[in-house]
């Protein structure tokens, strides 16, 4: 499991349920957000019926 990011207070969810970062977030928080999202995506797998699961 990933640790909670330092810049989590700048995170939000858009109208489609996708995680986003505030446009006024500091650069370090935006970089952290991008890296965190990459790690989450890398940890996802689909089972035989296409259901997404975490590793």
C-alpha cells in the first residue's frame, strides 16, 4: 500500500470521479501527484472478466 502523499490537501475529484490536482498547487505537489498516479496505474491488473484489481 502506498503512503499518503504530502500534497494530498491539493487533490480533488472531477465530475467523472477522476483524481485531479488543484491548478494552484505548488510544483512539488503536482510532481508528487503525477508520480503517485503512475504508481497506482502500475499496480493495477485485470482478472479474467476485466475487473480491475490492485496487486
